[in-house]
C-alpha cells in the first residue's frame, strides 16, 4: 500500500471522476470468474482494436468472408477515447487540454499513442500532451482557482498511464506532483479514490459476506456478481488470516499469492507460495498480501507467432484471459456515463504462470465466437 498511503491525505477539489476500466476474467469449469478489476493504466485497448482489424483482414485474405460474423466488433479504443472527451466536455473549458502521465521509459508506447491519435481524430481541437511525474514536479502549478497549469496549458483531464508503481516516484518531488494533481480541478482518470478501489485489499473486502449489499439491493444482481468471485482471503493476524496461512501451506498449488502491486510479474504461484508464506507468517508483511483461489481455465490448442520464433510454430496448449473495457464518469451522487466499450483477449502457454505481454509470456489475441 506504499503508493497509496503517501497520496490520499488531501482535499479533493474535483467532484467528477473518470474511470477507464478493464475487468479481467478467466473460464473456470466453463463459467466466467473475475481475476481483477484494473482502475489505473488499463492498457491494450488500442492494440486490441488493431488485433480485431487484423483478424478480419486475415479472414479476407484466406477467402473466409463467411466466418467474419464470428469475430465480434471491438470499439475499445474509440470507447475509451470518447470517455476522455466526454470528461473534457464536462470540464467546460474549450482551451483545456488532456494530459497523459507516462513512464520515464514507455515500453507500451504504441498502445498509448493509439489513444492520442484517436482523440485527435475524434476531436482535432483537443490537444494532448505527455509528461512524466518528474516533469510535472518541474513544470506544473495550481492557479488561485485550483486549475492545473502545465507549460502554460490548463489541464481539463489527467489520464494516468504511470504512477501505480513505487518505481515511478523517485523522490519526494514526484509524490508532491501527484498530490498537486489530486488537489487540482482537473478531472482525474483515475481519481485517487478509483485508484484505491482497484487494489487487491478492496477486492478482498468485496468478497466478504454482506459487503456487496451496501451497494446493491437487487437479489438477482447480487447473485450474478457473486457467481463471478472466487475465494479471496486476507492474511491478517486474526483467526481468518491464520486459517488462510494454513490453507496456503497445506495446498499451495490451489492458490495464487498476490501483493498490493500492479503491472504484472508480482504474483507467486504453486509451491513457491509455501516458501513465501513461511518466510513472512510471523511478520506484518503478510497483511499486505491476499490469497486467491487459482482459476483453472480449459485448454485450447493453437499456434503462438512470435518475432524471431520458428517459421512453423508448434501446436501448443493455451489458456486465455478476457478483459472487458468500460467507461464510468460520475460523482458521489450521480453517474453520468456507465458503459461497456470493448474487449481484450490475452493468451499464454498453459505451462506459464504469468501472462504479461510486455514480459513476452503472454500474447494479444482475438475471440472467434462459435456455437456451443
């Protein structure tokens, strides 16, 4: 929770919040189960939209136009960019810009640039600039009316593609820059509240009996939401936490151990869980982790095409993860926009635990729908 604790002590000057979300699912015994909800830097809408176009092109090239209907439309990129533009309109200043907060070195720059170019296509009058947290520390300020000013530009919307890892905060100056943005009138995507809502500990709390009832009173809706959940257990120093520790030690292969980190490559799997738990079971460190039941998706067979790979890739056992993109804009009393806009499919070798695309373990894919 380090990233959050340093930022959330503040006064919020902008009531409206923008969420560009991606909720990830995997099949478990042929029913969808939620992996997580991404509320910050929800990536691959741009590239996934291009993948859909590529799949349609390939079907055309091989003379299978009859199969085109099996590829679902994917409006993820336009949907997310229209979400930013809707928020920009609500800021109600035609001279305001959209600010992307990016990493010092951006490995996923193609996906980010798709968003920038799509915004320009949808509304050529809206300017987009890219700045790192360190650059914000040097160049950003607040006006007397709490407007965020960067290099002489008034910022209407801040789109965070960085800031979810402690590595982005090199010094107190970057923390101060984040706080400055949170205190401004600019509409944040996400606001610190939405950022916190995407943490593993919040996911743990939502799985507890009686918690969803605080937000929904429709019994059918509650049941349909709970059907998406797998078991998630906290590792606090109480009876429930101690029981979760024992579950992990006895049957580590049935679980995934997850920290309060985003971006992939941070989870612990299989028998390594037992060693990790034993190493911290008497330390407060364990309370920063959650234990999640492992989702076991059905295998599919396919070919993974990689740069530098064999000319004829081998037929492999694969598993996939489906991401659904959504846009939400609202304040404490009203929701102005709430819609699903597109999808992402990520496929990996069945023997791989992590499925990160940037790390080379996962690949971006596209669904081909068939009758069951």
